C-alpha cells in the first residue's frame, strides 16, 4: 500500500510537472526576395539608375509561435527599406482569409536597408520613375506579398514543440547623428565625448526545439542601416549579422528588427568592410546573450493593436506648391508638382494618417512594442522609463510612412534652428515620403503614447513612471 501511495504521488508530481512544462509550438521558414529585374533602390535620393548586382541575397524570414491556448502570432523580418501601407494591408487581408489571423497577431518588420528595392507606394517622389519602372515596382510588390504569404504558410505548416526565452545584450556602434558630425566621430569616440541620446540595447528572442537545438533567434538594434549607398542589393549591417548567426547556427533562422533608430547612424560608414564589421559585432552581442542563462517565457501570448489617427501639420497652400514645383527637378519639386495636380483635380490633401501600434506580451512579463515609421530614439527611452528597462521597442514595423519625431525633435527642427544638424527628422523628411505637409502636428507624441498606454492597460500592465 505504501508503494502504491508513493507511485500515486509520483504520478501527481509528474502530471503537475508536465502541466508546468506546457510548451510553445513554433515553425520557421525563409525565402529569397532579391529582385530578378533591375529595380530602383530605396533610401538614397541621389541614385540615378536601378540596381546593378548584389553583395548577397535579400531575404524574408518567418517565425510562427503558438501558445498553450492555441493563440498564434507571426513575426516576419525583411531586408527592405520599409513595408508600405498597401503591402501591409494586402498581406494582413490574405492571412486573415487563409488562417483567420488578425493584424494584432502579425508583425512585419523591415530592416531599413538602403540597398533594397523601392516598393509600391513608397518614396516615389525621390526618383524620376518612368511608367516602365512603376510597373516593375508594382509587379515586384505583388510578388513580394505572395512570397510573404507563402513563407508564412510554410512556417505554420510544421509547428513543433518549442521553448521560448529572452534576454538583452549591448552593441555600441550607433551614434546620434543629430548631435555629432560624421567626420568628427572617430575622435569623439576616442575622447568618449559622443553626444545625444542613444539606445544600445540588443533584445534577443530565442526559440529552441524540445531537444535544445536553436530554431530561431530574433534580435534588434536601434540604428539606421545606412552603411552602403551603391547600386548592389545588400542587407547592410543587419544582413551581415543575420548571415553570420546562421553560419554559426545552420539549423536556425536569424531575424533582425530595427529599434527606434531614426536619428542613429552606424559611424563611421560607407564601406562593405564597415558594414560587415558592424554586423559581426551585432552577431557577437547576440551570441553573448545566447551563451548566458536566458529568461524562459511561459507559453502565454497576448497581442494588442491600435491604429492611431495621427494629424499632419500645416497644409501647403496652392501658391506654395506652385512656387516649389517650378523651382527645379529635385524630389521637393516632384512632391509639390504631384500635390498641385491633386489640388487642381479637386482632390483634398491628406490631413491624417492611420498609424499602426502593437503591444505583445510573451509569458508573464516580456513586453514588445512595435511602431510604424522611422521612429526617433526618444520613444524607446521613454517607454523603458514608463514600463521597465527590459521592454523591447521596434520601429519600422508594419508600415513605414514617414519619420516619427518626438516633440523634442519637432521643437528643435522649427526654423530658425540652433544647430546645423537639425531640421530633417522633424521638419522636412515628410516630403521624402510624399506626405502632404512638412511636419506632423505637435500632438504626435501624446497620441502615440496614449495608444501604447491604452494597450498596456488592456494587458493589465502597470506604469512604472508617469511620463
């Protein structure tokens, strides 16, 4: 009888242990997205012809995760400058129809490489695109949407038991470009005299199989992918980091997401050697996190999304558009000419924009905020003060429609400016993306912070410090 009781206790203990050890399910897949036809490259306005070759292939990589309740999420990394609104909307619609996934369950990250293709609806005013190029861009974008859905399908088709964990490392090559002259950076580094806010954290999400093989590693860093400005396809430092990690872990997919790096540059820059070096440094930071004990996430997943309506600043008058359109052949002139035609055709200019914000909660604690657009570092630093230093914050996610300045940056960029380094992120970059204003309205930071706070409240997350 005593033996039977001991056996019963053992069964209870095993049952409780198995319940405690309930696992995630995970699936991965990846696909090459290097354009096969000559396409214009996105990112630098001084380019005057399409791409001419490649340093390495561009990729999309997908991680599908499912918690103990069957709640599923999709994380996608892409070697693109930025997923555009139409690609995001079309992809979400297809994944809803095929898998009943809602946009809150979908993260489409772009690495913001400046050596990727122009995509449908993005940066058209920068380049003198003819009808043939516009058609090629549209055809490639449609193919990319299909490629994304197909790769997600592959990842979801083979879910296996997995362990999910997280940690955070550090890399230090990002420099605040608003506060440091590029040519002075090497000396400033030596003197430990770099200025301006930065976020050097490297968040790491690791997925291991039941037999402890690394299946996926998702990692981020808040820094522009702007090392390279030539005519060859390349993932820049983020691409080299992903390749390096997959060389060390050939059975895993390595997936980069960019943090709030809109005002951060890798400096010095402009060579493949530097891009590769920064990629290796970032990969080494990830490896250090993988080598140490990481926080295990219980198989619980909560996903929230809000489309926050952002207000554009002052609308350009017709006279202003006429003057700018006639002043030359730069992107500013093409921007003005396009908006002038819209006005003369009786179509109103946009005054608001639907802006995607997400908050995910992995396990009992890990928070992951994603933001659309090119987000300045103030947002990640602010959210960390509000919700804890271990919160992950990604920019350039789901829809890259413009720079997203903080109120500090908006104020600094109003003419007359106190620094020659100021003016772009807050006051002129909107035209690069074709928005119908030079700047956002001054309530942009409050609207974004309000959206994130509401989602945190729905997730029962307490604010640590009132902003």
